[in-house]
């Protein structure tokens, strides 16, 4: 049995690598392929007499690990320069407006159609209002550098704001004052702890001389992330800041109190960490979407209500996104309209919402259809001929 497990793991990684290469060559999103493979594997394995139990408990764990790695990978690719501040600010505004508008509309629909309170409707709406960085960042490699940086900023910000808003709603006791208190307190505390922990992690990484240093560093990062989640904060801010600090030595050197730390950051160290994070992200992301497909029941896709709800949600997502991107220029509005996937963060937060709300069964199918179809829409994303930054 041990060698069978080793064989299965090895074959899975080889298949995931082949799917990744297919994505690069044809533009067919690896997310779609991995979910489809998981869907097909379930009935085939069951017919052969293999039943994997407890698979649903793995999905949120793998999702959280993949989310941290993907945000870190994106942050390690960003170079902060003065000419990029406007791009980052634009992405922040876009992510904030999208969360507000999408969340507001989906909240009203949930309240009217499902009979939920407005707070409960907002809890359910938030996962659908977020762009998944776990899908958007890998898909953005087909774009030019300006568009890719915009996607990294926008999707990472969307995830961070979404997690902060979601848990403020969950712990608001159903009152506006409780939500605002949780949002303001959680936001300030998250930023403060993120800054302190990021500086500490960078300091540790510059002083570590042992042969094994990256795994303990990542273990510390994951430990701080888990602690932040248990405290209902937004630890993705810390992950983002940590990656930005490591990859932007010149900017870090201008900050009083940490200039000495910046001087010790080695380009070789950052490069080696990037390679390790990329390798781990590839494996964990593929595993998550495969397990997601495997844990999905095909009957979830047979509900007409699920399809109708998914069609309404996706139509509104892409219609509003096109309108919002239009002021940024024709290139951005054309290329990035279809780059609005719902994915890992949507699944993780929806599973959390389902534990606190009484929801109809067909919504499971709706969420999965939105994730699958929005990932499939990435085939429409192509590298633009020109790469101007938004005006």
C-alpha cells in the first residue's frame, strides 16, 4: 500500500506538470483541466473499488496553503517603483469598488430570493464578489508586465479585503455597529501585526546561515498566517508585505529602522526562495483543484436552479467588470474583462458561510459552476499587442 501511494503521488505530479505545459501551449486553463480530471476520477475509482474517505476535509486545508503560496509568489514578482504607484492605487480602487458593488447586489438578491437577513446575505455574497488570486495570478502570465502587475495587485487586494470583510460580518452579531467595529479593529490590528511580523521574518531570513533555511522560514510564515486566521484577522496582508519586502531591497532601505536589514538581503537568497515557492505552488494548486473536482458530486450540476443562478451571477460579474475597466483604456478593458475568476478563496469562504447559514442544496452547484465557468472564460484572455499602463 505504501508503494501504491508513492506511485499515485508521483503519477499525479507528472500529470499536473503535463497539464501546466498544456496551459502554456494552448491557453486552456490548468484549473479547468484539473477540476475535470477530479470529476472523472471519482466515478472511475469507485467503479474499480477504490473509495477515498474524508476527502472533503482536505479541500479547505489545501486551499488555505495554496492561497498563501500563490499570494507570496505574486508578491515576489512585484518590483515597487515610483512609476508603479498609480497602477497599484488604481488596482486598489478597482478591487474595493468591485467588492462593494458586487457584494451589495448579490446581498440584495440573497436577501430577496433566499429569505436571508441583509447581514446573512452579505456573508453569502462576499465569496462571490472576490477575484481569486489563486487562479488570476497564474493566468496573468499571458499578459504584458503592466497588466500582470495590475492583476497581482487587484486580485491580492481583493482576497485581503474580502477575508477582512467576511469575518467582520460573521462576527458582527448581525448588527452594523458590530461589523464596523470588527472591520476597523481587525483592519488596524492586521496592518500593525503584518508590518511587525514581516520585518521580523525578513530579519530572520537575512541572518539564517544553516543549510536548511527556507522550509523553517515558510513554516514560520504559515504559523503566523494560521494564528492570524484564528484571531479573525487578515494575515494575507503579512504574506503580501513579506514578499514585497524581500523583492524590493531599495525601497526597504529607505524606511527608518530597517535599513540595516535591507542591506543584508541577498539576491541569491531571494532567487532561491522564488524557485522553491514556485515549485510548491505548482504542486499544491494542482492538488487542490483536483481534490475539489473529486469531492464534487456530479448531481450538483443537474439542478436547473444552479445553472440559472450561475448564469445570472456570471453575466453581472463580466458586464460590470467591462464597464469598470473601460476608463483604464481599451487594452485593459478588452484583455482583463474575462480575467475575473472565482476560485480558491470563493470555495474556502463559501464552505465557512455554509457552516453558519442554512442554505439550499442547489447553491453548492451554483458556486462550483461559477468557479468552473469563470476559469474556463480565461481561454479568452490573450496577450495584448501593446502594454501601456492605464491612464
